[in-house]
């Protein structure tokens, strides 16, 4: 009697585990104000759930590293990464693939912004007069807010940012960078050009107090990355279906929240330049 | 020669305790030139004004979210502290063993936020991360305190036991009943600390109050920040009302249900963390050489550990001195020898608010207002710890009976009666707090001040857990050393 009960229980547990397709979880690097991110990705979750016919959940995290770790730990299966975080994540999870990127992402760039008290004006290169000012990056793990600005600073001055500026900080995200340079907490900052343009368009920044003084050359940035073992879990062809769903996202409201004008296919090799720069700067081994 | 000798006046030597205090003050003053104490924000007053305005018109964000966050904050605190009480008590029974002592010292020398960052790497955002982040360091703290309390229990009742009574009988029939009230009161004090720790864990992503505080703050939604802070103060201040003997089991049993669901644990990740991630990267390859390992470690030591240790020391010594000054200025506010019962009320409120605000949160707020330098950190550490020590010293001063000849004027009474008589207690609180301040200083690096926590955070952001762990161990060693020095000084002073 007892044995039958135990067997029955075991069987129930087993079938339960097999039948219920695990929830498909995705996350994103917290590169902007959280309210905006939540709005954006809740819409995406609803959209993907509709398209993929499986339960989809968005999990917000507090740092770039936490995004990579959750992806690596298979606690999320899909992520909207930046260039650097995507390269790191794919290195840590063999078989994972870059599925899609924004139309703007192959030619992304960073803006250097300055508080008006510095008197700096837009120029074709970073002027020598930025020396010994205070400067803030975005997050430590950001491509457009850390890696690329640092790379171009090193290229321009031949020194590390710590030696160029009197103080170097990490604001945490691109929205904070704008706020800190606008308030004068830092005199200079570097950030994602898309976030800047969106903030200006929405009237969230006082352009009499802070303005763009230089833009970097272009580089590949954001992309959707999926773990490699998804077909085995969610059924044959699942990865393709995810990719298709992302590519055929045309709802202007969804796209505007990124903000991107659409999504195009991406491959791991597209981000090779980012990997090389990260190695050169010492952010990758 | 003989002449001068005969004329020599007997020199006055300051009491040992006073000299110790002055030495600490001198060290702090020597640290000041090396510290970065600049106010770098152009206009700190506007932001401060906006924050205060927020307090005048607080605005609650979505109530269900707030209630969930409040419950999660309590849940992690209760479950974590309860688990730590049990583990700490068991560890306390074996505390006389040097190995066990070292083990407990290691557990408590690592800050709960560092523990959380470690557990996050393999448990992910699972309730277990928050639970253990509180339970592990608190177990170490409980082990030491419980062992000390059990040791101080009078030995006489034990002699009355029958000759062949076992260890457990002696424990349960003689030591435990005598120690019980002290154990309970200490555990209750720790629960309050647990609520603070739990709130702070939100800053790294757990669903407690800190999570929403951080996001509202970083977006400049000050009315929401104010509402959350007010709620937090109310929660701590009303503890006596909702925490009763009969509600305690309800809270502890109920807590696992309010920690949020998080993400499932995958045990392979745990194994990978211990077998690969924390192994120094040069030793991970197929043919590790000592040369590469030596390069790796010397590089970390020179580039990260040394600057981190230096800044941590500088900042914590200055903070310690300012804390002491704050405490000495604050304690008369709640001393019955200085103010009437009604007059002490504002002081009490001020001290409760200041000491129940976690220093991490204070530093975060001040950093936003004053800009990034050591100054906000010093102020934050001094406000929180100064209020705590001021409270303890004030309570101590209430226990002393004034001499009949004690001065009437309040200032004289403070200088010539209260200060000298409470000073020994004050100094021992300070010495005890030294290690705590050091530990907090290290953690404030996560906010961007370049103490050792800054480098730990950077290593974690770069997914270099081997580096992060090495730096955390170095921070732990610093704390253990400071703890040992503090105890040595304490013994010297009270000799």
C-alpha cells in the first residue's frame, strides 16, 4: 500500500515536471531609469507570450553583472544585452547566439556631454582642455557608457581616464549620467546617444545646462541573445520562432520604447570589434 | 644638575583612557590631508530642498508593491535572525575551540551585502540568497555574544549539581536559565539590526524596501523616497507594538511565504561557482604556472587591494573620530542629568531616527546631494554610529548617581561630572564599534567611494569572482585585525 502511494507520488512529480513547459524568462541590462524599463519590457513580455504561445516573464535586475549572471545560471533564457555584456555572456554560455539587433545598433555611438559651466563647445575631437575636469561613466559594465568612451579616451590622451581627469565616477546608468552632469556633480560624462536623444526629445534635459561636445566613431552595440539549448527545452524550432518574433516586431509603440526603428538579424561575429576593444582595455581576459 | 632635579614639578599624566581617545583623534587628524573631502556637486542645496519637500508631501507608490516590500523586509529579517539565533547558539557551545572562534570571526567579518553578492552569483535572485546573507554573518555575531553571555553566568549553581551530571543537564538547568534574559534582550536588539540589513539587501536586487528606495531615489522621485523612509521609521519605531511574545512565532513561521518567489535554484551553478569561478584564473588553465599566479596576485594587490585598503583605513579612522565627537555631543540630549523627561523627548526622537537609518542608505542619500567624495561617507557613518553610541552612553549616564558636590550649571555638570564618569563606557562602545565602522566603510565602496568595496563591486561587474573573493577575504582579514587590536586596547585601558 505504502509502496504504491510512494510510486504514485513519484510518478505525479515526474509527469508534472515533464508536462509543464518551464516559464520562458528574459531580462535586460538596467541601462536606463527603471520605470521606463519596466514599461518597455512588460510590453515585450506580453508580445512574446502572444507570439510564442508559452508563458513569458520579464525579471528586472539591478546591475549589468546580474543580467549576465542570471543568463549564465540559466535563470533567464533570453536577454537584451549591450555589446560588452553580450560578448561576456556568450563567452560564459557556450552555444548561445546573438539573435537580433536594432537597426541602429551596428552603427551605435557614444556622446560626451559637458556641463555649461565648463564653457566647452561641440568639436570634432576631444579638446585637451577636458584634462583635470571631473568625469563620469555610466555603469561599470556598459559598452556605450564605459567601454567605448574609455577606449577613445585612451586613444586620444594615451593615458587611463584616472590620469586624464581629476575625478572619475560611475553614475550607474545613462539617465543618471545626464542628471549628474546637468546638476554639475560631474563636469563631463559619456553615454548612449539614443538615451540622450530620447531625453532631449521628451524634454527631460535642460540643454542650456548640459550639451554634447563630442561623438565617438561608430561601433556595434545592443542585441538580443538566446541560450543555445532552447530547442531541447521548448521544442524543435523554438530559437527560430523567438528570432522571427523579434524581427517582425513592427508595433511603433513597442519599438519607440527601445528606442529603435526595427530589429534585424545579428550574429555572434558582428560583435567581434567589441570583444577586441574590451580585451585591449582590460575588461576581458 | 641637582638644582634642576629638585625643582622638577611632578608631571600630570592623563588617564590611560583619555590618552587612547586623544591618540585616535590625532590619527584621524593625520588622515585628513590624505582624504578626499570635497563637495563636488555645484548645487547641493536644491536637491536637499527637493528631498525635504518630498517629506512635506510624501507620496506612496503603488500600495500593493509597498506592502509586499515591507512584508519581504520583515520576512528576511525574521527568518534570517531566527536561523542565526539557532546556529549562533549551537556555535556558541563550541566557541572555546580556537578553530571555531576563527570560523565565527570570519563569518561576521564579511558584511551582509558582500555575503549577498556572493550568494547571488550561484543562487541568483532566490529567497535563500537574502536569508543566508543575513543568517551567516549574524550567526557569527550571535556565537560570540552568546558565548560571552554564557561565560558570565555565575558558576555556583553548577556546583550544586549531582556529581555525574552531563554537559547538557548543566547547560539546561544552571547556565541557560540564568543567561536567558540577556540572550533574549540581545537577540531582540539584533532583530532591529536585521530589519535594517534586510532593507539594505534591496539595493542588490532582493525584493525588500531598499529595492524601491534605490529606484525611486536614482530617478529623483523624492516624494516616493520620503514615503518609503517614513514607513521604514514607523516600522522600526512601532516594533514594541507589533512584536510580542505571541506574535513572534507567527512572524517566523509566516516569513518564508513573503520572501517573493525569485528564480529557481540550479544546483549545477553552485558547484560551478566553487569548482571554477573562485579558482584564481591563472590556475584554471591546463598548465598553471606559479609565475602566472604570482603575476596575477601581485597585480591585484598593487592595483586594487592596496589602494582599497588605504582608502578604507583613512576613511574609517576619520569616521571613527567624528563618530566619537558626535556621540559626546549627543548623549546629554537624553541624559536625565541634563534635561527633564519632556526635554529629552526631542533628543530621543532625533537619536532613534538617526540610528535606525542604515549608514549605507544615509551615505547613498548624501552622495547624491554632495557629490562623490569621502565626505558623505564620513557624515553618514558618523550620524548613524554617533547616534547609536550617543544613545548607549546616554543610557549609561542615566545609571550614575551624581556626587552631592556635582556642579549645578549644565555645562559644568557635563564637563566635570558626566563626561569623566561616562567616558570609560563611551570608550568601550567606541572600541567595539570600530570594527563595525571599518566593515561599513569597506561596503560603502559599492556606492563609488574608492574603498575596498569599490574594487569588489568592479570585479563582480567584470564577472571576475576569483578577484572579488580574494578582495572580500582581504577586507575580512582587516576587520578581524581591527577587532583584535580593539580588544587589546580595551584590556589595556581597563587594566
